[in-house]
């Protein structure tokens, strides 16, 4: 196995292990589209129980999708990594039935800290939200046995 395919395998294994333990993401119906070192793409469809008082997707739901994509990207090296800070900009409302795709990408990664950006798009490709997460790598492996 070459280094690139080994890194890809590590990313997929870490992502699958994390998703298997992430009860909140599974409850929200978040699915993994793809993962690679430093990047992840996740998807979720807006349900009725995700709407706020204005009948649009609750901002916390959008944040959760973006945060989950961030988590998969920064944990893709199979090193336990947590958020140290995060912010989101809401650009467009998401509505009932919209399928949202969150694409996370690594901007910088050091020995312990990193910065990741996540774009959330609707099914028509319109930008719904921009998220920036800062990560901190602790100890341990993500792919440990559950």
C-alpha cells in the first residue's frame, strides 16, 4: 500500500469510528459523503423537527452540520482532535426538505492546532453558511475500539 492510499484508509477508518459513536449526528440524519486527510463532505436533509419559529432551518442545526464536517476533517489523521473555537455566518435560509452539503477543508495544521473552513450549500449549490473551526489535538486514536 502506498503512502497516499494508507493516509486515505486512515481517514476513512477514523471517520467511520467517530460517526459510529456520534449519536447526535446520527439522530440528525447526517451522512458521510467523503473524507480524506484534512477534508470531509457530509450531508443532511432538513426535516420538520429542525425548523425554528420562522419555519426555516434552526441556526443551531446548520451549525451542527458544519461542526460535524469540521470534526471529521480535523480527526481524519486518526488523532483525537477537539474544537477550541468556532464561528458561523448564516447567509441564506434553508427550508423544509432542503438537502444541505457541508464541505470542510483544512487551512492550516500544526502539531497541536489547526484551522478549518466549512461551506454549507443547499441542493441548488447556493451558499447557506460559512463556518470556521479551530482545532486542538489531544492524545489517543479516534479509531480505538468503541
